[in-house]
C-alpha cells in the first residue's frame, strides 16, 4: 500500500494526474470515501493524466456513467444512487471492452470484488487535507 496526504483540492487533482501515469488500457480504479472526500477531484486528475479535459469531469451521480476522450478513454462511474443488486444491470464488465480506464466512485456498492483493480481510499482529515491510500499496484 502507498499512502499520500494532500493539502488542497489542487493537490488531490495532481495526485490523480500522477497516478494516471501508472494506468493502462483495461485498468479499473475503485474509489472509496465519504461524501465530499475528494473522489471526483482525484478522477479529474486521472482524466488530465490520461489526456482528457479535466474541466469536463463532474460527478456523474445522476447519469451514472460519463466518458471522457483522451490518449486513453476514461469511463467515470458513480454508484452512489445504485443498490448493489442493480449494479449487474449496468454492464460494467463490458464497459470499454478493455480499451479504456474505468474509475468507479462508491465502489463499496459493487456486489463482488473486481480482480486486478487498483483501490483508492480517500479520507477527509479536515480542512482541505486528504489521506489517499492506494493498493493494488504492488507498491
């Protein structure tokens, strides 16, 4: 596990940008954290690192899945309003056919584990400080 601490939203975005350098086509990133923890900010950085416009990234809470074009396509999934029993109906297994990166917010709602996924847990430490714990890369 690798842990880092950020002290602003901009630093959280930058952490996502740096993390994107380790992702390739077919990567799955599972994001865990409370409401307002910084999951979408981190995805904004992933988008930037994958060559997509970070300004286009918003929480897909009501659309469930958003796509962002870049050097590698990013599929941004938000399961906040989805019950675990409904997740299979979304077709996440086929999303991107292994040609893009899939980032899933509220991954605790997945009905089962995703093999080979990178897990990112974001904890709000107060003010704009976040602890980001990353597992699944062997670091």
